[in-house]
């Protein structure tokens, strides 16, 4: 017999969801570091458990946190090293860069746009001071975010066992068992998600490298490595991976056709992988529809900005997994998962 949701509970759920999303947006200074800390906890948890069996809890937490910090720093240093190589590679083209600049200036002036005076006006002391202030504020915000994330990560790893023991007293045995089962599945899915991200990033780098070789663009290994590293940052990473090789091609090649070809090829690689291959692979690996995968990136990006886009898919994974475990919220999970996966989980929940 088919049951239908009454209008009143449905309206209550919608109001609760809207208020919850608004609260997450207003509290993003605190909520985003907590979300990232929980995500990193799930990634490092198997290693942390092995370390706890061989050393004290404090040593295990210290090693786990240092490994994650080293991985993040290595990724950023890798991107910085690639940018440095590009800068060195541009040095022989200094004269050509000046010629391109003058040609662009003449073309814009023919359209009635004065490039030189406009740029000269921009480089005033007040503008430079404001730019430095903005950069300092961003650096301080990033440093604060990273510090909070590391603190929450260390505290969370220390409290996991105690929280697990307190859950039955707080929620009851049945609810605690369902939530703990969901947490275990979320951790497994997070690690699988990162495996897919790494696989897609490597594929993006290889295709970018091959395309750069095909068109004769210099520094093909650098473009491939940058595309691989930047692919871990949704949306903004794809844009950042396309712009540098296109600008470099304007300097390297004498004609405008080759830069247009580089732009079309690089954009096609990023668009195809980011909007078709990546969502399908993640959706198949995590039992989520490709539409939900893409929507998660844009939705959480709207709520939390760039950090939200980065962690959008893991957040949706967590929401779907928890909702699957409880009868009151299973309808949310059924809306966000393929019908076969939803039916299998629903049958499993019915047997519990």
C-alpha cells in the first residue's frame, strides 16, 4: 500500500531545512572548520586506529595531524613550484610579452578603450595599499581557518572513543547503533570519494600533458602537473588550470589561432571531465546521481564559498547516509540516490 506524506510534516521539514542552511551560512566561520575537521578525521581514522594500538593516544593524534598537514602543505608547495617554473619559462619571452602587450593596447585603442592610462591610474599608492590590505586580510583568514581546523581535528580524534560510549545514553541503544553504523559507512565513502578524486585528477593531468605535447606548447609537464593538483579544488581549480597555459600560448606563438586552439582544448578537457566523467564516477562509486554530485558542489559553494565547493560532495554523502538510517528522514535519501541503491538500503533498514 502506498503512503503519502501529509502537507504539514512536509512543510515543517522544508522550514527546518531552510533555517538549518541559513544557520550554517551565518555560522560558517565556525561551521566550516568543524566540517573540514570531521572530513579529515574520517580520512585518517584507519591509520589513527593502527597508531593507537602501538602508541599512546597523544602520539597517535600528533602523527595523524602532522601527516595531514604535510599532505596539504605538499599540495600547495607543488602548485607553487609549478608557478615558479612558469615564471622562469617566461623569462626568455620578455620581449615577446612587451610586443603582445603593445599589440593588445593598439587593438583596444582602435575600439575606443585606452589601456595605458587606465592601467597607470590603477597603480596609485592608495590602490596598492588597499590591495596589500586585502591580501593580508585573506592570509589572516586562511591562517585562522587552518588553525581552527587543526585544533578541531586533534580534539575530535581524542574524543571519538568517549563520544561513542556516550551515544547510547544520549540517544538510546537503537538510535546510537544506527548513527554509529552511518558514521562507519560515511568514513568508508569519504575515503572512496578521495580515491576517485585522485584518479580523476591524475587523468586530467595526463590529458592536459598530452594535449600540450600535441599542440607544441612548451612546459607540457608543468601544465599537466598543475591541472592534476588544481583539480582537487572544484570550479576554481578548473578555471585556474586553463588560464596560465592560454596566456603562455599568446607569448609563445605568433598567431592568434594557436592560443584559441589551446583555450578550446584545455577548456574541453576540464568541462568534459568536471561535468560528465567525474560526476558519473563519483555517483557510481558512492550510489549518488551525477546531478546530485554537481548540485552539491554549487549548493555548498553558495552556502560556504570556495571551501563549501571543495567539501560539498562529502557533505551530501554524510547527509544521505545518515538519512538512510532513520525512517523519518529516509525520504530525503530516496530523493538523492538512484532508485536501485535507495531500495537496497531501504530494505536493509526495514530488517533492522
